[in-house]
DNA sequence: ATCATACAGTTGACAGCGTCATCTGAACCG
DNA sequence: CGGTTCAGATGACGCTGTCAACTGTATGAT
C-alpha cells in the first residue's frame, strides 16, 4: 500500500494516530457510548487490547481526543487574534462562533470538551468499584487536555482585553465565554427553542457582545 | 413492617416510587453510569427485570427522574415569582440561583436535566445497533420531561417580563437563562477557575442581571 | 553475527451491563 | 368460583471495559 512502516516507533505512532482518528469519528457518529475500544481497534486495524498500549483506558482515549480538539480550537482562535484584517469586535465574535460551531457540527465532541475534570469519590457500596475507579482513577493525562483548553482561554482573553481593556478583561471574558457556552449548550440540548424564545443563538451572541462592549467602554 | 400493601395498584405505585428514588440517589452518587437497573432494583427491593414493568428502559427511567426534578424546580421558581415580599430583581436572581444550586448540589442530575432531546440517527455500521436504538428509539416519555422543563421556562419568563417588559422578555429571558446555564456548566466542569478568571459564578450572575436590567430599561 | 531484551499487539477470560422471552403467582373481576 | 391480568422473578444473550498471559519482531548491546 502506502509507505512501508519499518521502525517500531513509526508503527506505534501510526497506530496511535489511527486510534485517535477512529475514536474521534465514532464519537461524532454516536457519542461516547459509541466509542467502543473493540470498534476503535477494528477501525485502526488492530484488536481490542491494542489501545491499552497507548492509553490507560477508554477514558484516557477520549481525553486525548478532547486535548487534540482543544489544540485545534486554540489554533483557530490564535489565527483570529493575529489577523490584522479583523476588528476587535470581529475577532471576539469569531472566537465565540468557533466554539458554537463545534457544538453544532460535532455536538458529541463538544460535550466531551466540557466534561467535568475533578470528580469526587462519593459513597456507593457493593459492586460499584468499577464506577468508583472510573470516577477517581488516574485517567490518562488530563493535564494535557487542561493545558490545551487553557491555551484557548488565553487566546480568547487577549481578544477580550483588546476590546474592554486589560483591567476588566478577565471578568468580562469569563462572562462572554460562559454565556456563549450556555447558548451553545442549550441550543445543543434542544432547550433553546426558536418558536418559544423568539430568538436564535446568533442573535443572543450579538446582544451579548454588544452589551459587554458598551459596559467595557464605560469602565 | 410499615403499612401493609394490599391492592396491586398501591404496590406498583410504591415500587415505581422506590425505583425513582433509588435512581435519583445513584445518579447523585455516581452519575448516569452508576445508575444500574440491577442496583436500582436491588435498592427498591425488586430484581433487575422489574423496572421494565414501569419504564421502557434505563433511558426512560433517567428521563422520569429528570421530569420530576424539573417539576420541583418549576415549583420553586413559581414560589419565587408569586412571593410579594420579593422585588423583581430579587426574583430573577433567585430563579437563576435555583438553577445554579442544582448544578452545585446535584451536578450529575443537572447534566441529565440538560441532556440533548432530539438525537439524530447517524451512520454507524456493523454491531452498533444498540447505540442506534438507544439514540433514536422511543425512549420512555420525554414529552413529560419536556413539559415540566417548559413550565419552568414559563415561570422564568414571567419573572423576566416583570423586569424588562413583555416586549423584550423572550430575548432577554433566553439570554439570561442560557448564560446562567453556561456559568453553571463551566463551573461544574471545572473550566471556570477563580484564580484564572479572577471572578466567581455569583459575580458573573450579578453582572449579567445588572447589564440586562439596564438594557431592558432603555428599550 | 548473535543473543537477550523491550514492547506493540494478540488472545483468553472475567465480571458487569441492558435487554428480552419466558415463567410464576397473586390480586383482580365477571 | 374460575379465568384473566399483570407485577415481578428468572434464564439467557450479546455487548462492554479491563486485565493477565502470551507471541513475535525490531532494537541494542555484545
């Protein structure tokens, strides 16, 4: 077929890549429940046990997929921020739209991006050890995903700072980000019905940006 | 032990109640994955097959739990709205806090409340029928949960209308609700770090309400 | 050139899961 | 009193994530 794989490192890297791609594809198609290690392995040309050579388990695999997606979004927002042809307002709107686009085009991935990080033990007895380990256990390397997400946040923060000033950037940045996340989430879950609310996600983002811009200029 | 259960209807109703309570408890403890029909049945004093006499499956059971929670939240907001001792602003802040309180005290339940409703088929082949059926199938009666959620939305809408007028109520209501949802969600997922953003969920809600109130008075 | 090692990948096995078909027994109703 | 209904019990099936044990080959030192 294509280029021969001789060295073990190359082969392993290719397998890891194929596993990540297969997991991302299955995630898009049917959500985290459809991401089966057996099916992921099959699509990557290996068997069910192979993923455990690259990830500590299913959760680790999904976390890695999320990390790559955060990096991709971070790159996208970075390109927006450093584009001299765009106004500050356009950059902000673009960054928020980037997030909402993910929630529209890859809703399952979007939910994985905002999975809760720190999970508490809780009290569940008997044969619930599987759940407990899955909740508290050392799930892959969430630190990588966290760092990628924080890179996106930093890029976003810089865009907001250029609009409302460094002083209020963090407060208004948090407000913009959380609100856009909520708009995306409710649209995704079907709770933002246009007939009921007489508005759309895009209109809400527009109002939000306008209100924050005005408030930021006053301060 | 306690009151004797003679009639079949009483017994069935008691079992259904016990199933719902057990499911809610397990949901709080370990999320949807910890809600096992076997464990739910055990805690309700029945066996694994019994829940299928009251719900079409696990998803239907969780939907029923969500419906009851929405009704509870709706009652709570209704009480706020009709409380003559509260100002319109206080009512709004209280309603938003009611939602955020759920996300703090019962994070897993909160996520179930905002699970996506309409799910699309998608293209996944081979042995993925389980996923497909779970995604598209007739999952219990989501209509009940939808109606309960819409009741909450109506109550919330009335509160907003009293503050910004009937004309802009829907637009600003949607903005307030989605934003609060996003604040709750990001706090829940750990992406709203106080050290990073130099703000808290409560401060964000305060700013949000203030901005919307000012914008609504202008219009 | 040879050999021991590391290690990606395979395989077998296990417990737990959701779900259905089948069966049972007691409450129901004519 | 006898038939029916139906909540619940039980057996079975295929699926899942996970791990222990195994295999074979590229690697690196000799």
